C-alpha cells in the first residue's frame, strides 16, 4: 500500500542530516574488535565443555563470516505463463552505456 501522507514535502529527505556520526564511531570501534570476536567464536566452537547450542551458534557465525550465508531457496512455478512489459521509451535518443538508441522506424520515415 503506497504511503499517501508524509510529514515532508516531495523531494525532501526524511533524513536530511544523513546517518548519525555516532553510528560510524560505534561501527569503527566494533571493527577494531574483529580479531578478538573471531578468536572468541573459535574458542567457543572448539570448547568441548561449552553447551552444544553455544558451540553450534559460534560455528555458524564463523562459517557465515568466512563463506557467506547459504543461498535461500525460493519455490518457483516455471510453468506459469507471465508477460513482463518494460517501457524503455524514455531511452529514445539518449546515450546508454556509450551507445545511442537507434529508432529504425523513425529513420525509415525520414525523422
């Protein structure tokens, strides 16, 4: 459902000051602790006396950081016939990626 009522004018940012600087400072401090955090996760993952849930959680966090999270599988009905229409009329005569849109019909009409 589209938002129809806002508190700022069209074209005005809802966050004109941008991201608060404090968040950048917190991010920088957290990044300085990356090595410690990874070492802690590794210690927990290899500690046979640690609860299984803690070990699995630590191992998962390590794997996610090393290899990325696994791709999510989404069901798809490939037999469903759907038509997608993309209006590229606004590109006519404009340079796109180093190429100029060519309109053969216009050329044939002498336009």
